């Protein structure tokens, strides 16, 4: 039997826990560098995914990007229905079915080794339902960007059979168009001269 050093997170280990020492992104498991094998120092303990990380340039984490999203704060992209006007007037109609508003936000940035990334979230508010919840939140690569997210959620909002007014439908279409255009533009900008 030949003695061989087992490196933490290395190819001898059944799990892959090799991450960039700076940004924490996943690194591929590689065979130990023979020099490090001799010194017994794991080449993974201080592995970096890229030059910027090696130099210690700050790379935003997925968590911090997700936390910076604020769809329900700025209400730039929203789709939904409400009977607020009727409620304010004290008028009750067959449309008196409460309210439902889906709000969207995204952030695009370039990661030094993972490429252009998109963080996004969906916050749904319903005063009549008494909740404001983040129902979807994720970080994806730019080629998997959720361009049709507002349309998808408009579909969910229409599922319960509440009739949307013409204006609400128009606003939903408008939200979808702006979202898609702004997201594409942000991705193109982040890609820069690629
Ligand atoms: Zn890194």
C-alpha cells in the first residue's frame, strides 16, 4: 500500500468542498500539485478562481446581491390588480375581490470566473390577503436570465379567476416589456466588450 496524502476537498475526498478563498465560488477538484504533495500543503486551502480574487479585489457575494434587491421598495416593475379605488369610494362591485401585486427586481454583475450573473426576486403583496412575501429569489447565469418573469407571474395572478381591468392588463404588458428591455441592456453592459 502506498501512502498518499488526502487533501481536504481534493480528488481523494468523496465530496467537493473546494471553493475560492476570496469569493467562495466553487472550484474544480484537481490532482494535487506534486510540489505541494511533497510539502504536504494542500493546494486547495488558498485556491482562487481568478486573478481579481487572487489580488483581493472585492467580489460581491450572491447573498449580498440578493439582499440588495428591493422590488417592493421601489415598485419599478409591478403587475397585479386592486380594488383600491372602489374601496376608497366605498363602492362595492363584483370586482371587489381584494388585491394582488407582484413586484420584481434584478441586479446584474460580472463575476471574475462565473461570468455575467443575474440576481432577481419576486415579492408578492396582498393587503386583502394580509401578506407580503418573497416568493422567488435566485442567482442565475446571464444566458438563463428570467426575461419573461413578469408574464409568468401575471399568469399566476390571473389563475384565481379575478377579472383584470383593461388598464391592469396594459400595465402588466408594459411591465413585461420594460423588464425584458432593461434586463437585456444591463446584461449587455455587464458583458462589455466580450
Ligand atoms: Zn473567486
